[in-house]
């Protein structure tokens, strides 16, 4: 068996050479002098913000449309959810009024906020003119959507990637790169989840796993995994974007109809789905490659089940293990997983952590809330 591994590896000569070449070029470019000039200009902005906000109380936090559902709350501060097209106003005559609205506040945006209409150039223009506003960026997709990641890192004062991939280049785009701050449940607020705990406990759940994923053309390996599993389980496959327009109640009903949730990452990333499964009381089925990667490494092992390559071809045994974890845990297990997701892996908690990092890095520790 070891010889077969050696044979396969030795046959990958061209692929290994290409990987080495691309990574070396990537590394070498990140040493370019332009990154120092970018870092200098951004440090000038941050220093000005430190001086501007010294002694001032920050009483308002604007949250981008992609993060608004998290329901962030801060004692003594107004949390304002921005509409999807908010930053398009910056491209026209609405820029002065927009800057006035944001003055003296913190704005928290996500890489997905760049994808709405003309929001991307609007955010870029607003950031360039907003000398009295602190911009924070949480990047869900720094492992694969580099165009948005580079733009978000460059046009925020503190940048929070969710994943470890590409950190050395992104830290060149923004010296105040903090984290990673992993993805977390965002489609339901903490209050909504707590209000629906009884429904989670009372719903009869299927032994068939749920695992509806969005299709991404570029990731054939992951797509083939989903297709292979779908041959065994009809609720593992590709979802259409209509899922995003369902009500929170309808989305929750879909999740709590199943005991186990099969998680197939795009790359070796920690997907939001893990924490959606936990917060809704289910048992996530996770790839072995995530076992010792935070925050999965810290998840109590009685609440998760791991699968390997053989389980993708013959998934019945690992699904049975996940169902057994659910059945043996009973109501107490549902509550424990729910609390784990709501208390420790919810986007509102992550956002509060980011604001805490911003307070430390920008020296206005006592001023929020």
C-alpha cells in the first residue's frame, strides 16, 4: 500500500513543479515595494483615526446587509443594518449625505457586500472619503475569492479573514489583519434560535442526512464529492439560490428535519454550515482534514462525527454513527449542541470579538457602548 502512495506521488512530477512555481511567484510578488507604500498610506489613515476618535464615545455601529441577520446588540450603542444598495449612493450626489450619516461611527462589512450591484466601487469611494469613520471587514472567502479579498483588505481599517489561507499576502494589503475570525451562524439571530428551541426539541427528525450545498464550477473535487453522496442520499446535493429568499422559519424547518448534516467544504475551510447544524441541534458530519483545525479542534467530540475518503464511497456506517450520537444524546444533546452554537459560534459573538480587537488596535478601549 505504501508503494502505491509512492507511485502516485512520483507520477505527480509535473503537477508538483507547477504548484511550486506558482507558490514561489506568489511569495515573490508579495515582497514588492508597492505593498510598503500601501502599508504606509493605510497607517497614516489609522493614525489619523486614533487621534480623531481619542476621547470620543462611539454610539453607532453600521452593519452591512450580509451580516445584518446576526442581530448584533451592544449595550448603549445603536446597531444600524444597512440595505444592500446602500453604498451605491456614494457613486453619485448622495456621497456627502452618506459620509455625514457614517461620521463618528464604525462600519462592519463583509466580502459579500461587494457583490450587490455597484456596491464595490461605492464602498471604495466611501472609504476613500470617510475620514471620520472606522471600517472593519470580515472576509468569509479569503480561501478562494481573492479579488474580493484584496479589495476588502485594502479598503478597511481592520481586516478579519475567516480562514488561514492567503494570510501572508492579505496581511500585505492590510497590516491590521486580525484573526482568523472563523465563520459562524448568521442566517438566524441568537434570539430567534432561542425562541425556537422548543420546536427543535419537538420535531421528528429523519435518519437521512441533509447536505445541500451551493455549486461552484471551479471546485470539481468538492462537486464530485457532493454528487457521489447524492447517489445515496437525496437530501445531499446542490441547492439553488432560492434558499436565500426563504423565511428564517422555513430555513430552520429544513435544518431541524434531519438528525445529521453532511458538510463538504469548498477547500479545507471551516464552513458556516457546521455551526448552523449545531445551533439547530443537529450533528455535523465533518471531513477528517478539519479535525485539528480551529475552531473544529475545540468542538466537544460527543457532538460531532468525522468522515474519511472511504466514507464518501460507502457512507452508511458513518451516517449511522451520526444518527446514534443524536439518538443517544436525546433532548439533552439537542440543547447542548444548540447552546454551543448560539453561545460560542454565532456571528454576533464573532462581531463583538472584532469590535474588541478594534478597540485594542485603535486605542479607544472604553469608548464603545
